C-alpha cells in the first residue's frame, strides 16, 4: 500500500508539474502572439510610411522634371531673344 501511495504522489507531482509547464507555455504563447501583433503593426506602419515617401518622391520627381523642361524652354527663348537683340544692334 505504501508503494502505491508513493507512486500516486509521484504521479500526482509529475501531473502538477506538467500542468504548470502547460500554463507557462500557454502564457509564453500569449506573450509571443502579443509581440507578433506589435511587430505586424510596426511593419504595416513602416510599409505605409514607405509608400507615402515613394509617392512623394514620384510627385517631386515629376515636378523637378517639369521645372527642368521649363528651364530649358526659357533658356532657348532667351537665346533666341538674345540673338534677335544682337542682330538688331548690328543693323
């Protein structure tokens, strides 16, 4: 009988230890899920910021190209007017 009681206590102790381990692992899983959620939010926020910067870059790049084209056109017009003035001054 004593042997059965010892086995029962040992089994009960191991069972309680396993229940405790399960609780700890469940808590760890919950914590990891929470951390994963935070990381996913940060990644989404970073992706949104990246997309916004990319869009801004495209807008500014387009504006820069338009400004360069306009500057080239003004320079061509300036050269034409300059040559006209020079030809008028030589006449």
